C-alpha cells in the first residue's frame, strides 16, 4: 500500500481521488492520449506514475508510453530526485513526450521531492526542455519555486504551440539563463506571467517569449538595475505585441536590451528610456524591424558606450521623427546603422557632438529615402570611418552639411553620400591633409550633382579619391587637381561613368605611384579632350 494519504472528492455520485500531495498531474483532453519520458543517456531520473489515485505506483521506463485511454483520465507523477531532474544540458536533457492533447496541473516540484512542496530548484538546468516540442500541451503545471538555478527553465515549453497561458512565476531570486527561451514559439500564448523580480541575473530573460506571435501584452519589468543580456531578444518577433512595458531602469548593462523588441511589427510606440549612462550594445537592434513604430521618445543619455545605439531603429519604416541625441562626446560605433532603412524619416536629429570616435556615425541614416536635409556636423577633428556611408541611399537629400575639418582620418568620408541622387551641390572640402580612402566613393551615384568641390590637397594618399564621383552623370566639370605627389590608386575610377563630363582636368603631378590614374575616366563618353 502507498504510505501517502489520499483523500476523495464525491462529484455527482462518483468518488474522485484528490491527492494530499501536490503531484504533477497529466489529464487527457482526448481519448488515447499518452506520455512518455525521453533521455539520450542510459540513466533517467526517478519518475513514478499512478493511474489509480495513488493506490499503486509504477516506475516510468525510458521511451515507453503511458496511455490515458479515456478523455478525463489522469496520471499523478512524482520522483525522488533531490539532486535535480535533468543533470547536464550539454550532454542531455530529460523531456516528456506527449501524444494527443494533455493538460498539466499540480507542482512540477513533485518530481524532485515526491510531494511538490519544495521551493528551491536544486541544480542547474533542472527542468530545461522538460516539455520540448509538446505541441499537445494545453496547460502548464505549477512552478512554485522562489529560488532558481542557472538555466533551470531553459526551453521548458519550447514549441508548446497549444499553450495559451503561462504559469505563474513567483521567483524573486533569479539565476543566469533561468528563463532563457522558456516559451519560444508558443504561438498560442496570449498572456505573459507577472515577473516580480527586481534583482536580475545575466541572460535571465534571454529569448523568453521569442516568436510568441499571439502575445499581445508584455509584463511589467520593474527592475531598476539591469544585468548583462538580461532582456536579450525577450520579445523578439512577438508580432501581436502592441505596447511595450515601462522600462524604468537607470543602471544598464552590456547587451541588456539587445534585440528586445526586434520585428514586433504591431508595436507603435517605444517606451521611455531614462538612463543617462549607457553600456556596450545596450540598445542594439532593440526596435529593429518594428515596421509600425511611428514615434521614439527622448534618449537623454549623455554618456555613451561602444555600439550603444547600433541598429536601434533598423528598418523602422514608419518612424517619422527621431529622438533627441544630446551627447557631445561619442564612442566607437555608437550610432552605427541607428536609423538604417527608416524610409519615412523626414528630419534627422541634431548631432551636436564635437568629439567623434571610430565609426561613430557609420551608416547612421542609410536608406532614409525621405530625408531631405542632413543635420549639422560641427566636429573639426575626425576619426577613422566616422562618417562612412552615413547618408548612403538617401535619395531625397538635397542639402549636405558643412564639413569644416582640415585634417582627414582614414576612410572618414568613405561613401558618405553614395546614392544621394537629389544632391545637387557638394559641401566645401577644405582639408589639405588627407588620409587613406578619406574621400573614396564619397559622391558615388550622386546623379544630380553638377559641381564638384575644390580639392586643395597637394599630397595624396592611397585611394584617397578612388571612385569619388563615380556615376555622377550630371557633373560637367572636374575640379582642379593640384597635387604633385601622388599615391597608390589615388585617382582610381575617380570620374568613372561621369557621362556628362566634357573636359579633362589638368594633371600636374610629377611624382606618380602604382595605378594612380587607373580607370580614372573610364566610361566618360562626353570627354572631348
């Protein structure tokens, strides 16, 4: 006889067993539903089941289904696994395999202590992937633990496509990766659980609701201090999510919001982001692909970090107004691709920074096809690739900003206005000290450009003017080229396919270099010598 007490509930003249312990319970929602246990190692945890209300218990055998013959039949499950259920996710996880529609109830902790009373997860990856690919799971069991362990619920309900409601998650003591990928592709999930923890852990919510395409509302996220990658891809591709939660945190961490709402195509407004000091990649891809986002609120940060805003609004095609960017000192790649593909953005934010950094504006407004005016760029000291491809493909841009710097950096203006087909006038380029590839591809495909800027430098560098005016078909006159000391490939393809060019410039150089004039006037069919 079982030594655990069983009570009985009388319903409509029938006696139904009611467990005195909070057993994990599987209830069939259709005839001949079944469950089994799968483990890629030889040893499986201790798992016992009862089909008769706890009168008899049987040990589950690996890959041997237990059949629930009739709709409404239930099985109770328990185990004695004080050291944990799944032992090592890298080697193998222990998972249930369900056939047919089954609702789970009771505490998953009965697999640990045999009763369902434990509140502490005993080991790392304990319940990782427990219901992996269980498309027939209609209801999740209770998860009462308040103290978690690393990866304990990792991928627990991965691809449970019939699950409509998440279980309560009362834990306040989190651990690294504890909820990582927990509900990935739970495509029927409409409501997220409350997440009460205010102290986070590294990657704790990483990809938690990734591709939950029916999820409409996000839970509150009250933590004031974040942890590395804590919200990484948390709601990525939640295509029905219409409102983002408040994000009150003022102390950020590396990758904390990385791709958090990427491709949430129903999201219309971004939340306030009050932090004034940023961290590496903290906002990278945060709203990338949010095609219905029309407004971004202020970004008050004045202390930036490496790649902090990288691709933040990538392909937000309905964004019409950019947030204010008050920082005056930039960091490496801080704004790279920030508004790339924002095809309805008509006005760029002010960019008051005077201290630039490597790649700081790299492709910042690439393919912003509605942008008509560029912001002022007051910096006089440049850095490597600082403006590279900044306005590439901005085909409505009619005015370029002043570029007052007199000393170049490597690739600083590389492709800066490439494809700006409405740009008629180039800015003045007063620099006399050049650098490798500093002007390469700068005005490529600027098909409306009629006048080239003055180029006063007399000493050139490798590819400094390479393809600078390629395909500028409206350019009728080349600028003076006073340089007398050339460099490798310095004029390579400079006026290639400039079919409107009618006269060669003077070329006074006395010191040449390898391929310095290579393809310089190739395809210039209007030249008359």
